[in-house]
């Protein structure tokens, strides 16, 4: 399984990504090592606020590309929808 996810950063910005292991990826992003995204440097700690599960890497990547193009307001609505359900 693959996952598309959204993180909330310390500065309240949102970061989108994809992975096979949500918990491990979150730990990588919050660590001081090289495996976290450059965008997140100085924006830690981050919190996972949304995720979706996909059967293959292609579908997860397509979703990541789609959502990254959205304005922040639309991403926030997606996060809020998940919290309501």
C-alpha cells in the first residue's frame, strides 16, 4: 500500500507527500537527519493531519501532484473534511 499525506508545519503551512510507511516518514520528517524534506527545515515539528491509502505508487503520486496544485484554502478544506468524518 502507498499513502498520500498532508503535514501541518510549525508555521501552519501544509506539506504534501507520499510514502509506503506513514509513521516512519513522519519520524524522518521530524528528525534532524538527511531523509526529511528540505522544505521542512526550520518548520518542525510537523504533524500528520491527513492521509489517503492507494493500492499502487502511481495512484498515490497522481494524487500528490493534484493536491500540490491546489490553493491552501482547498487543502485546508480537505483536512477539515477528514476531521469531521
